[in-house]
């Protein structure tokens, strides 16, 4: 129970407009009534539209399974609707009830099923999908109403005397999403249909939330709750403008967009971009990249409107020359792009021999061409995906011409979209239904971009937001796979540690002793198993583990006594038998079988006491085998082919120290014997062995190794640490390395 819940809630008074004092409890009750009433009515309206939505999808269903899922969902919603709406209202009411007690209810715990302990909890794929749907709904509400929700957190929290946030505000994004999840959990419908309903509710709830949040905020201000906090205006579903499009007339022509290419940049950004252009010109002078040279002296320079028109013509289908350059890394993608663009001027009624490119436009083509060359070379993309990325080149040239901030700001939507697409495609071989679905989404996004991008950069933001929401589901699955891999590795290492501890205990007892075969078998089989299991269950510093050690000591003590004679052996037999029974019980050897082992050991000790030699293991001892200790089996990892003894490894201590300092989440590249690179992420560092576990893009264990082993791989050029993982930033880093040999410009300056 929350300690705060046992205390009386704070009673706060606020001066209203009339000058009267309003009791905080009464005002909170009014807020609760307004919120639950409006939200309940909004959910009812959403459910009223579910039937029509599912019916439309039913008519478009491509498979019998989808058809049946929609039919089942329609029936379930009709049957469970009243119960679902009541559960929704109950959840919102519970949030307010907690706040009114001076406590608070965590929405994420409700979404995840009420467990907030942080312990590993393996859930079904369907439950995971439901949770992801709720979390995406919460994120969408936060994106739309973030500023006003921050104020409501503070005002409602001040009213109730508790500190509230997105996860605890009863009308915040977390609890609205959790309430929707509670409602949908009453309906036994396919998880894919539930995700569709989440998106429907997201769309339909926006208008209600806009009015509700605005009215709640105003009501609290009128009542005198934090009046000094400036009232923010609630967005009415307007989509934010993309960087570089603020205030743009949507009917303005391409030439006007091009004129805005450096508009809105700070003096520092403009100077930085001029430096980049200077570097590019110097790179051309050195002969690494040729400028386009018209065939005749009376050349005509293409203006921005003509350039964008040509690029729009080429956007729908990747030019053959560009496709050839993508397939052949030896060709310059930038050069082929310029050749294709110049050759296509005939479509404008111009002579290619007389066409010239403006300096700024040619710079944009060269920079984008070099950036995609690096991206395609550095990323693990199969041929079909490379062609897909080739279709992005022309749209990105248009963005580079229209908005230079793509090169300067990490938050640019075109840049974020490219990073997301590269993350989804790298190493994706379509080996699972989820990976295939992700690739289908990538193809859909690329297709829509090439069709819809008509000099309005806002389309990048729209597609990026949509793709990010889809990719987030994939990331959550990967996170779950990583957790499973870490738990499996942790279990394996704990078992290794416990076995090593047991071996050390046994070695310490048998060293210097002439232990007969029967006793040695009991120690190596049963006592080792007993020590290992006890260490795993209770730890090696527990009383149970000390008792387990004492049980083995009683057996070895009896051996010492037997070496002296029967006189000392007699009093040692009782403790030995008790300890041996304890040891055997852990191995499942009980009853008559255990008595037989104890009898054989006792006879062996008496033979020793009488001086009778024995060189065979008693059948009763050898017959019973302790059961194996089960531990999670990790996924197959890459074979390092290195010595496990650090002293046998050839490595630089500085490299090992650098690896030990890598934060979790760092991406590296493993290089195989054929020179092929495999990206992998540092997912977990063992608290037991300090070994590092790397996973692939799917969250599957790829490699587990010590820092010394990894340093040896670095010395052999089999391991490379990625300074930057996001595709655009890494490619930009490589391009700058080519252009700027003096190191004047750093990639961080292009990632504000």
C-alpha cells in the first residue's frame, strides 16, 4: 500500500473569479466529473463508428482469415460494448480516486498488467502487441497535446497536493491509453484488429481531448489554480510544419522553395554550410570528383524551377544510369546522377549539349550522391533493398536543393526518415513474418514518397511519423528478444560460476588426501551437484550454502577418521550419514536408493579403517546420476576462434580499456574471414564475468566475449567500433572524412 494513501489528502483553497474560496476537494470532484463524462461520451462515439469501420475493412479483406477476424470483431464489440465502456470509465475514475487520496496510479503498470517490479516477465506476442498499441496511442496524445498536458499535470497536481506527470495524471496520455486498453481487453478479438481500433480511437479522440484539455485548463485557471502559469492554446489537430516550410504558401512554385534553401539558418549554420561547399570544391579540384562541363560555350544554366521539374520527372522511376551505379560500387553515383539529369533536359525541350548546372544545385547533387554511396557501401543491405534505396536519391536531392537544414539538423524529417528506413532494412532478410511485414512497410513508404513528394517537405514528416510508429513495434519485439538473450546468458554464467565454485570446494578437500574411488565418486557427482544447486538457489554467502559445505566436510572428515582407525570412525559415522542424506536428497536420490548409497559409503569407510584396499566404485554409487541442472539455452553465437586465456591473446591494453568503457547500446561491426561485416549492438555486460554480449538487428545473441578477446579482434581488424550508428550521420561522417583531410569540420557540427 502506498504510504501516502493512508494520509489525509491536503485541502487546498483557491480564490475564484467571484472572490469566494473554493475547496480543493470540491474543485477536484468537478474536474473528475467533467473528465469522466466527456471521455466516456467520446469513447461511446468511437465504439459507434467501429461497426462501420470494420464493415469497410471486411469488404476489402484479401484473405478468408482476415474476413473472419473482422466478422468476429464486429460481433464481440456489439456484445461487449457496454462492459467495455464501463471499464473505460472505471479506469479514469480510479486514477482520480488515487489522486484524491493524495496518492497516484501509474498508467504504465496498468498497461503492462500491473507489474512494476522490473522483473523479467515473458508475455505472449498478442499481449505485447496490445501493450504496444496502447503505448503508441499515449505517444500520439503526447505529441498532439504535450504543452497543455504539462500545465494540467501541474495544476491538477497542485490541486491534489501530489506531483503528477504523463504517467500519473488521471486525464494524461498514459491513463487515457490505459483506459482504452482496459476497454478493448473485454473483447476477444484478433490482436491485428485491436491495433486497427487503437488507430481509430486515436483519430476520433483527438477532437474531444482538444476541447476537454482546453476546458479543464481554463476552469482551473478561473478557479485560481496557478494563475501565474501562462495559459497555452490547445492545438486543434493541426499538423506541425516541417523544418524549412514554416509559413510557406502551399501554392507557391518550386522557385520560391529553392530561394528558401538557406532561409531560417543562423549565421553559424550558414558559415558552416559555406565551409562544406568550400571543401567540396577543393575535393573536385583534387580530381576526385568532376564538375559537369557543358559541351558548348553558349551553355544555358538551368534555373531552380527547371531543375526541380526535371527531378520530379525522374522521381517516379529510378533512371537506368543510377540503377547501374547502385549495382556497381566502382561507378560514381554522383557523376551518373548529373549525367542522367542533364540528359533528361530534352523533356523540357532543351539541348543537353547546352545545359549547365548552377553551382548550388550541383553541390546538392554531389553531396547527396556521395552520401548515398557511403550508405549503400557501409550498410548490410541486399540487392533488392539497394534498389529500393536508390529510389530515394532523387527525392533527397530535391530536399537538399530546397532546405539545407537536412545537412545541418539531426531533427530534420527527411533525415529521420532515412535513418528509420536504414534501421529497418539493415540485415533484414525477411526470415520472420515480422521482418517481412517491416519490409513491406518500407516499400510502401518509399512508394508513397516518390508519388506524393511534390516540393512540399511536410510529406517527409507525415511519412516519418507513420513509419516511426510502425518501427516502434518492431523495436519493442527486439527489446524483448534482447531481454530473453540476456536472461539466458545470465543463467548460463551463474551456472558456470556455481560449478566453478563447487569444483574449487571439492579440490580443496581432496588435495593431499588419499580419497578412495567410492568416496571420490560421491564428492564429484552428488556433492558437486548439491553445492551447485544450492549456490544457484540461495547464493554462496547463504546459510544453506554453508550447511551444504558442512555436509561435504562431514564426509571428508569421516575419511580422515577412517584413516586413523575404527575408534575415531565410529563417532564420525552419524554426522557423515546426516550430511550424505542431505547431499543425496538434492539429487533426487531418496528412500531405499539413498540408503543403499549411504550403506556402501559406510562399508567403504570401515574397509579403510581396517586397512582393506578398494579400487572400484560401488555399483549403488555409480548407478544413480544426479539430474542435469537446466538453464536457458542461448541462441547460437558467433565463434570467435580465440584463446580463452587472456595471457595467450595478442591485444593492445588500450583497446581492451576502451572496450570496457563502451556503454550499452554501442554498435560495432564484426568482420568475418571473407571480409563481410556484420553489425551488432552491445546489449548487456555480465555482472558476473564482465563479458560483453552483442546482439544482431533482431535482438538475437551474436557474440559473447571478454574485453581482452574483443581487443584481440580489433588488432586483427575483425572488430570495428561504430562511432555513430544512425545511417545519415554515419554516412555524413564518412563524406566529411573524404572532403576534409585537415579535420576542420566535425560531423557533430552537422547534427544539431
